[in-house]
């Protein structure tokens, strides 16, 4: 689902023969000047590019070689890199590869400026990570249009990244409202990823499991506090409301492509093997495998840690309860056997917290330092 801002951008970029002018840019993106790094050993060419772009509301920084450009990219943030293909020492292809692989900057648009027309030269540039080309001698109108389009794309990417970060932060705040869950999100990320690794799931599934540890209950943002914090058993009506959190969380996250693989966990982590779960009543293999893997980790963590209504259970008692639920048709029986084998044989406590898992925690801690988030008093 695209925002109005995204639709405006796509409309302009898709219109034949049209590009965003300065007024369109300022209306959609505000007064921020996009920052462009021009990398060219020819001082005259670099100055011409800087002058053209400067007149169009771009802030330009010039580097005369690849080495200084790599240093500058580590010191400052840029929206676009305008990179000469043919330079002495380190050419544009090598610089582009280092930006992507050594600096790990995978998202910044890199426009290669080249006088070469050979197919292999263009292929090499694309393979190294270039996102667009401008051929020499360049048309100033084309140069501005391509740089502006690249800056717009970078702006969209930054907005989506910020939206994802905010969702992770909100999820941490949901967890913080329950003083008894402790580091449940971080533990759950660690347990489910460890289990996924033991099953040899692919990298995308492991990322989904790590993100799911934090985001699985984000839908509880839409559940009234009196239900979330009720110390006793929920009534049928209250339980019906509580069960909507899975779909609320799904709706919150479904518009972000970076969370696409995590959506099955958010939506289906309360499904049951026999079809008695919610929200869709899926059964057996129709339940996505990442949701089934996550479900076992979630139950394990809930049993092994203290909650308002129970003490922390021993490993043996936890395993007995999980085996009983699987025997009653609630859990995937094959995955249950493999999970129990993992927790019995693991030399490291799978429920311990991994300090490397952040996913919104640092931003949440910054918010907590301003306004302490504590559960409301009950009774």
C-alpha cells in the first residue's frame, strides 16, 4: 500500500517526458537539500556538475579520487553518488564495488558517468552496484532529472526504513507495559533463530524469525489496557477482543516490504495444528512453517519464565507440557520432537538474551529515559 507521497512520486516518474521540477520536489519532500557526492578526477567536469546541480537545490560535495570518496562516505550521509567511470588509480567500477561490499552501503543510488559505450563496460558497472548511467557529454537537463529521480528513490527508502524502525520501537513499548515478560522479545528472537538454524532454514526465514520475536504481538497496541493487564481469566467477550491482536498486527505491518516475510508469524502464531487456533483456523501444513517454528519457541519461553499467573517451570516440566500439547493436536508433532531435542542437547541456554539483537530496543530505551514506561496500577 503506497502513501500519497509515494503515489505522487511514481506518477511524476512514470509520466512520459516529464520529471519533477523544483516546486514538486519541495512540495513533496520539504525544504531539505538532497546531498550529492560528485567523484571525478577532472576538476572542470566536477565543477560543471556541481554548478548544474547547485542551481537545482542540491548540496554538492566534490572528491577528486576514489580513496577520498570512500573516506567521505564514512564521515557523512549522502543521497546520491555521481561517480566517474574512468579515473586513475581506483576506477569507478572498483569504487562502486567497495561502497557496496566494504562500506556495506547497499541502498545509496550510484550514477555512473561514462564516455564508454561498450556493452561489457556497462555490464561491469551494473555488476559492481551502479544503479543508473549518464553518458558523456551529458545533457544538463538529463543529469538533473536522473539525479533528482535517484534522490527521490533514496528518500522513499529512508522513509520506509524509518517506518520499520518505528514499528519495532512500538513493539518494544508493548512489551514494556507488561513488567513480568522481561526480555521476552529478545529471548524469543534468539530461541526461534536457534531452532531455525538447527532446521537449516534459509536466511530469509531466519530474519523473519528474528523480527517476529519483536513484532509478533505488536497488534496489542489496539487492545484495551484493562484487558491486557487483567490479572484473572478473561471473559469470552474479552478473549474475543484479545484474539484480534493478530490481525491488527498484520494490518499494521503489511504495507512494508521489508517485513513481508515476517507477516506469517504476526498473523499465524496462534494457529493450532488441529485447526482450532486463530485468526484463520489453519491446520497442519497450511500453517506457514516459520509460524510453527515460532510457536514452539513462544510457548517454551512462556513456560520457562515467570508470569503473573504462574511461576517459572523447570526444563523437564516445560518439555512435558509441550509434548502433551503436541499429543493433543495443538502443535506440529514433527517439529515438536526436533525442538525438544534441541533444548535437551543445547550446551547454551537457548532462552538467554543475545546482546546483538536490537530491533527497536535502543530507540525504545531512549524514549523510556524521557518518559518512564511503567504498567498501570491494578486494583
